C-alpha cells in the first residue's frame, strides 16, 4: 500500500535529490538547488506504508488561482508501472487549492500518455507561449537533442 502525504517533515530530501540528479531533466543538479525548489513548491511524497520508505515525489508551483506548474514527478523504479505517477498528479488536480486553477502546465519527454489520461493536452495556443532559458539549461537541452 502506498500512502500520499504533503507533510514536508516526511520528505527524504537526500532521496529526492538523488532521484532528480539522475533524471534527464536535471542531471547532476546540486542539492542546494533541489532544496530551494522544494521550499518554493507544494511537495507531495509517496510512501510505502509497510516500510515508511519514500517511493515517489512530485511538486507544484502555483499562485493557486490562475496557474499551476507540475514538476519533478518521480516514481522509484521498483514502484513503477502501478499507476503511482498518475495517482500523485491526480492528488494535485483534486486538491482544493488547485481544483479551480485555470491552467495546469508541465513539460515531459516520455510520459505523455500518463498526463493525457488525466486531461493534459498539447498547448491550445503554442504561439502565445514563450520562455527564457538560463544559458546552463539551454546547453543541457541542446545536448539532449
């Protein structure tokens, strides 16, 4: 059984950092940066109720009225394939702070099906979206192509 909780005291910051540092979207990220990201976000942990070990993580950055950005959805390898990623995202979509948010956004390279099943689609007006990348992140994206 997997329990979801947004109690920040339960988060295993070292584990979250290890996961994110091994990800394709933030390879080698410094722990201090992960800690800043977590401090500025609504974080959700997924925990094995038998062992208490953290097996998943996701976070949302939001004004809780107009916009929410879903980030860093991670499920530990042994817990994958059981719908946990989808369950964590649904937890945020159902949360009273976000239920009326006008736009939920995210980026993904390989999990479109997970998010499409929850109502996410390609951008309605992609010509209206702009971004400004740090030089470091622009190099990372260019290297991934």
